[in-house]
């Protein structure tokens, strides 16, 4: 692994409680911040903080490998094509990542898929007694307060000079969306951001981007499950100042064939976001030699058609290309979002 990439892990149980790595016991709510301080320390040298939440059929070891691989691909992209990310090239890019792991294994069957869907909902939904959204929301708040000032960073987009990016895969995308909704009720710090989602005085802290790979939720999820992502009647929306970017591939059977049978509609990972509370832009996952125009990503919601790239597994794997997102093209998209957040 590239020495510039540092990856930490946090583990949740099937109720969404954070587990102590030493004892395996749930961490009491009043101990959460102390636990973060003792175990999760963003280094002052880091320029970008990432929170990665994995998806279905992912072991703790494979979740860590996936995050490490994605971060290493991102570092390699900057080294091999610095002109593609001019702001990162000027200011430097030193990523630090927290991988949030949860029990996502089941039988590779439609029934197994439904069981993990139900678990993810129970773990994440505040009205269902789950704790994952609360834990992740507290993590985001902690990371905000711990953002330190990189001495060499000439561009300061947030209070302390570090950027925060949320990255999810499959059902992990649900946890992140629930978490940023929960975090709207918490106290945070400062940042700047994109033009499509301007900072609001009541929510000065924001994450700088949210990239959701092959999201396992219905196409109407941002109306039915996550209606508080954007400001609305009686609420200010989630602390998110960058775009919500989702990838999809017609070769994703998990969110196509199986999701259709489980929820009577295709999932976002197969067909993209459908109805949404704000206009969206749809484009395709670009090859490494093509730069995304800022105007293509500077929207509240962006659908990225990855059908020409996310194809592996479609013949032999019952889930199809559902987990085919650890690719250089994905790192290119990730790095572009980080670059444009400057």
C-alpha cells in the first residue's frame, strides 16, 4: 500500500452500535467521543478525510482492502496525471480514510438480499431503533472538530484546511444518507463548498462531497427514505455542501434483478436516481484521459452511468457488476470531486 494512504477502521454490530476493538463490547453513548479521540486521530498532515462505508456481502477484511485500494488508486491518479487535478496538484493531496464496517454477509439469494436490506434499514433508521446513523453522525461531528490545519496548504476551503468526503457502496450508501440527515440535528463547525448547494448559516459545517457507488435503494429514495438531505419545509437540510453523486450500471444484478423483486422497483445502482427533490444531471463515467466539466458535477444530484465500465461479474456472479467499483475510473471521479471542492 502507498505510504501516503492511511486507513483506520470502526466496526458496528447488527444494531448499529460501535464496537470496542479490544473488548468487542458496544461503546456506551457517553463514551463515544472519548473512544474516537483514543482510536481515530486525523493527522495534521492530511489534506482530505474520507469516510467509506461498504455494502452487501463484504467481510471486514475485504472492506479494508477495498478502501485501501480505492485510496491508492486515487493517489496514483494524481501522480500519473497531475494536470487532470490542478487544485490538488497545487495544494497537495494526502488522504486519510476511516472505513466503517458492519455485518453485511448473507446467502447469495434474493432472500439473503432482502435480509440485509432489512438489517441495513433497521441499523440505520432512527425511527426503527437503529444506532448507525447516530454513530456516523457523531463521527462526522468529531471529524469536523478534529480537522487540523495543514501548514503547507495554500487553499483553505473549510475552517481548518481539511476536506471531508463521504463514500458509500451498496447498502452502505443508506447509512451515509441517514447519517447526514441525523447530523443536521447536531452542532458542527465551518466550511465552504460548491455553488449548487450553498452553505447555510444554521449549518456552517458541511461534507464537501458524497459519492455513492451502486446504491442499494429504490430510485425514489431521496423522496421516500432521505427527504431531509436538501432544505425543505421546517428544516435546513443535511450538512452537505457538495453534490450527491451516484453511479449505476445496467450490469448490476443485485440492484436490478433482485432489488426489483424485493421492492418492486429497480435500485439506484442499476438505473440511477429517479424522482428527486431537486433537478439532477446525468452523465457517464469518463475514461481516465477525459476531464469532467465542472458544470457536469455542480448539481444537487448527479447520476453517473457506469454501464460501459462496471461490467465484471455479470456472467458468473449472481450480483453481477454490483461490486465492480474499485477501478481507476472510480478514483478519477473521486479525485475530480476532491479537486472541484477546492
